[in-house]
């Protein structure tokens, strides 16, 4: 056991552990999104369609945030992007908790989604920056483990806190986001690198969008992730409503959904050894099938234990999907466009965040609950086929990008031979170069 623990956690950079700690603290307070659908329908008395609209606007804000965050990550830096995103998210979390009219709640959700999701590209880029390629599978698994440890605790605590008053959920979430920002401020430095002897923005100026838009291998991977996210995010939008309609309390939903985090906490650290050396395309295809089956079985659920069983099944698919997804997106991202590639990938989650509750609500209202969950099963099977077909091309592209690049050095360590010229270049508005992250 000691050997397994050493193989799993040993040798990772100190910066990674600061990021890991910030992630854990942030997720311990991630109450709001777990209970947002119930809060909107029960405390604010919005309809299911209005609740879906608000959650969808969160996703729209997130789409803007990930796009903007990806650009700032590459041009401004990982650390300032993270600090700005976390401070903005903490502020808007409190504002959303105090909002009452539908328009105010909608605007608050939009802005909160923008700030909260702007941190994702910077966090992903920083993780890739500091962790060597050979250690990324276990590093991403460890980080995902921290996310779900926090989520499992938050889901249970949120159910109890909601009984005391929903405003408490927003206050605690804002506080933990602020603590994460303080960890970044005091312990995490800038990790962005540049090519020696070239301007920081030269490799990507004016061409980043074109490069991403013409990268068919990468966009195909993003499209598959989008469909997976449309299925997965039903557990936040439509599942709590379905369980509420079945006569189950918010606390019961919190306990059932906490099984997701508990299973990941118990087993996620064993996943890297389980999938090491196996075809990532096959692992992702299996994950899509298992996740589709889990959500599909929700069509038959009529009791607490059955809902719990479905959560456990789709969680197994999630556990297989996450580390393979994270390492693959890292290998498909050119170093000089790392932030924007991370942003483009995160955008698929934000598009799904906007579309999943709206589409889920429409399907549920027009065709019924069973049709919604069976549709999730069909999407999972189609995704599996897509991973098997596109997998070889992805691996070829990843192998091409492993070719050694020009030497790089940290932005904060760069020095110029002519002080006056260097100072003028450093303060020029077109190339801001300051000096972390967590989500």
C-alpha cells in the first residue's frame, strides 16, 4: 500500500499541490450549482422552464468566460487570469444569492458563469505547464479526486445547509472561492513560458482562432465531449427535478448525488494503474457506453435505491472518462496556444451547460421523463462509436506534437540585453506579460 501511495502521489511539483489544495477547498464549498435547480423552483418559485433558462444563462456566461479566459491565459498570464476569475466569482456568488426578480437572478447567473469558468483554461494550462508529461495521468486523476472529495462533502452539507436557509449556500461558496484566490496569490507563481529570443505573442498573434478552427482532429474531439457533457449535465438540471416530482426531498437528492463523489473518492486513484498502457480510444468508448447505460436506467428509477444505483453506474463511466480526456487534451494542445486550446475545450462544457437544461426541459415536457433518459443512452452509444473511429487520428496528432520544440523559459525570468529597449517593450500595451490557478 505504501508503494502504491508513493507511485500515485510521489514526485509531483510543489505548485501542483498548491493547486490541488485550492481545488479541494473550492469544491468543499461548491454548494450552489448542486442545488441551483431546486433553489430556483422551490425558494424563488420559478417554473421548470424558467429554472432551465437561468441555468442555461450560467452556461452562456461560462462560454464567454472560457473563451476570454483562454485568450487572457496565453496573453496576460495564468496567475492574473486566475486571480481575477476567482475574485469576480466570489463577488457574483453573493450577488446571485441576494437577487430576487427573475431578471436579476438571470443576470447574476450569467456573470457568475463567466467569472467562474474563466478560471478553467488558466488552471488547465498551469497544470500542463508544471507537471511533466509522464506524470500527467496521475496528476489529473489526483486533481479529479480532490474535486469529487469536495463535491461529495458539499452535496451532503448543502442539503443540511439548505434547511437552515439557501443564502448560506451562496455565502459559503463565495468564501471558499476567496480562500482559493488567496492560496494562488501567496503560493502560486506564473508558469507561462515563451520561446527564447521571440516576442511572447508572436507565435499566435492574429492566427490562434484560425489554427483552432482548422484543427479538425481537435474539433472532432471537442464535439464528442460536447455530446457527453449534454448527457452528463442532466444530473444537475433534470435529475433533481425528476426526483422532486417523485416525492423525494432536496436532502435526499443531496445524499444520492453524493454517491457520485464518494465512489470517485474511493476508486479514482486506482484508475491510472487500471488504464495505464491501454488504448485511450477504447477507454473513452467504454466510458461513453457505461455513462449512457447509467443515465438510461434513470428512465426506470422509482425509488431512492434505484436512483442511487443509476448514479453509481454513470459515475464509473465518468471515472474512466476524466483522466483519459484530460491527458489527451493536454497532448493535442500546441504549447504556444495552450490556454486557448484549453478554452476551446472548456467551451464545449459551457455550450452544454447552456443547452443541457433547456433541451432536457423541452424533451421532458414534450415527450416525457422516460424519453429524456433513453435519449441519453442513445447518445452514449453513438459517442462510443465516434471515439473508436477518430481515435487513431488523435493519437497520430498527439505524437506529432511531442516533437521537441524550441527552448522555453518562464516569462517572469526573461531578461533583455538592452534595459531601455526591454523596459519599453515590457510595458507596451500589446504584450502584457505578468506573472496561477484552481477551479
